[in-house]
C-alpha cells in the first residue's frame, strides 16, 4: 500500500516451519523465553515467558515502575537480557549478529513514552527522516509517503507544521505516523494515551484498531489505562512488582473473570478489594 513496500522487508518470510512457529493454529510472531531483566545487580523481573501472535494487540501492564518500559526496551534491543532470549519468528533476536539485528530493527516502529518528535523539524521532515536514512526514495517520494502516513492518523494538511504548533494529542498521532514510516511489521507504543483527555484517548484506541486492521501489524503497547486495555487488547501480560515476575497472561476480560492473583485483581478493578461482583463494563469505563 505504499512506496516503501518494495524495500526488501522480509514481511511474512519469518516464522516458517520451526517448532514454535505455530501455536493453537496461529503464527507466533514474538517469543520471550525465560527473560530476566536487570539493571546491574538489581533484578527487576525474572522468568518472563510469553508469546505474541502475529497481528495481535498485546498489552504490557502493571503499576508504575514495575518495568514495563524496560521490557519494551528489551524487545527492541535497547537493553540486553540478563538471562533468556527474545525471538521474532524463527530468528533469535538476542543472539543475532549486529548486521542481522540491524535489519530486524528496521521492521520495527516505535513510539516512545516521551513522544520524541524533533522539535526543529516539521512533521513531514520528522516522518521523512527514517525514509531518507533507510530507503532510496527521492525527496518527492519521501514527501508523498509522509503525507500518506499523516493522513492515516488524521493529520493530512499538517505536513509543514512544527511539533510545537500542534496539540499534545496531535503530537501523539504524528509520533504514530513516524513509527509507521517504514511499514513496520511490529509497532511498539509506550503509553500512547498518556496526557490525553478521555475522548482523545478513546479516538487513539480506535486509530490503533484501524491501523491493525489496515496494516496487519503486530502491536505491543505499554499502558496502564484500563479503558484502553479492555477496549483493544487481545492479550496482555501483568508485571508484578511484589513477586518480580509475571503475575498473569491472557485476555484482559478473561483475567477479570477468572484470575486469582491479588495484584492483578487490584489492578483490573482499580484497587477495589474483594473484586467479586465487579461487573466488567463498570471496570472498563467507570
Ligand atoms: N537506566 C536505568 N538504570 C537503572 N535503573 C533503571 C533504569 N531505567 C529504569 N530503571 C529502574 O527500573 C524500574 C522500572 O523502570 P521502568 O521505566 O521500566 O518502569 P515502568 O513500568 O515503565 O514505569 P512507568 O509506569 O512509571 O513508566 C524503576 O525502578 C526504575 O527506577
Ligand atoms: Mg514506562
């Protein structure tokens, strides 16, 4: 659907015929095996073990400071595991040679917690930056792709605006457009709705669902917005600060019904004790 689809991205080529390529009839896109995350001697989380299916919206949730952003940083290679491995399809990301890893990274799009647009560049220039670096597109083609990506997030006509000239919600959407610049197979969003009003936050959720439908990307999102989690997550992992490992894994609606981990129940019911009797709709929107 875009000018960059002929860049040689190996979309769809990964994950064929290995022991863990298929689980329950669907294709495993990301596999995290016995991951331990540490800063020096401080072990933040251990024994994280989970898979993300291709095309899934997967949420990393948990209290502030539990290690959500750190897990995201491991998934995109900014932090190295203290133990364990991360696989994309049948490629071992953790053990990959630098050149291979560099190629794998180009298939990722990232929206950082801080947003991260360059303030001295227009929106079109921000989105064009990775295209200029990693493709042979001409400046005119780059501009065309930038316009296309901005229109996907409802910002057509804002190509020549600087980040400071648009609202916080628009900056988030521009960040999303930049994350999508190279038609990524996997999109990583760290707190995409932080700082947005509830209506903008809801619109962003709808946008994320639309992007998944139109691009078919796998989407990994860090968030503690319950409404978002219940609205868009196919599956989620809860990082438990008390036990320093994963407290739950699964669909959030199912977890709300049946998960017995007290930390997970507190989280999913906004801290209400004795979560029995809390109705799902109440929790998701109340
Ligand atoms: N570069 C670092 N060096 C040492 N410790 C760090 C570093 N980055 C984060 N930490 C620590 O790791 C823990 C987890 O941080 P992280 O940013 O992953 O949490 P988080 O779950 O994303 O929190 P929040 O919801 O507030 O964004 C915190 O205690 C933090 O102080
Ligand atoms: Mg964080």
